[in-house]
C-alpha cells in the first residue's frame, strides 16, 4: 500500500491556506482603511482646536498678541497679524494641549516634538501660505491623499482644499496640504 495524501486531503489543505491568505489580505486592507480615516479625524481635531481657541480668545492660536495662561502653560505673544507663521506654530500646539483639545506634552521645545503625529509617522504642521492657513504632513502615501481628495474635495492634486505635491498616480509618499480653516 502506498502512503500519501488523497486529493480530498490536498483540497482541504488548499482551502484552509486560501482562507488564511484571504484573511491576512483583508486585515491589511482594514488597517489601511483605518489609517486613512484617522488622517481625516486628525485634521478635524486640529481644525476644532483652532476654532476652539478662536472662540475662547478671539485670536488665532500662536498669532495671539496677548500672552495667555491656560492651566500651567503660558503662551508667548505672537505678532497678531492674522497669519499662523511657522514660528508661531509651537505656541499653537502648546495652547491646544493646555486647553485639553489635543493630547501631548506642552513642555516640548520644538514643533517637531509637540505636533500631533500622523498614522504614517510624520507630524501635522500648521502653516500659512499665499492661499491661506493649512495643515501639512509629509510622508503620506500619495494614494491616501488621492482617496481623501476624491472623497472630501475636488480630486485634483493641484487645486482645492486637499493637495499633494506630486501627481496622482505617482507611487510613493507625498506632502499632504489641507486647507481646512
């Protein structure tokens, strides 16, 4: 008598392996979908923080020309010009954390240390350019920016509120610029 596997046994093994591979691929897709949703949620929370500060103090965070003591944090006076320049961003994050609308360490000394992190590992940075105030994050997969742009904006990488610094369809990571407030 010959020893070996029957066709039925091999079929069962192949079905099990197929189910395992399918489960892994589905799990990876779910993780990626969660990251995309988190980028949107993070942007929304930063926008909420900006509007909360404006509501409370009638000024842009960081740009406020009055030193504010919020909890144990005292912010440094901004120039009050209505623009949130890069130098004022650190004070914005410190105020957001002190107000309890963003989590983090308000004692951090640089924007890179204090700013909220994206699920892709880089920070969200508050910037102002000729178009207006925006939130930027580098190192976001370009296909993620495209998904967000198609769902929440115009789907064109060079216009609208959501932009990528490289053309859609180009593989790799890009700079997300979101004109959210």
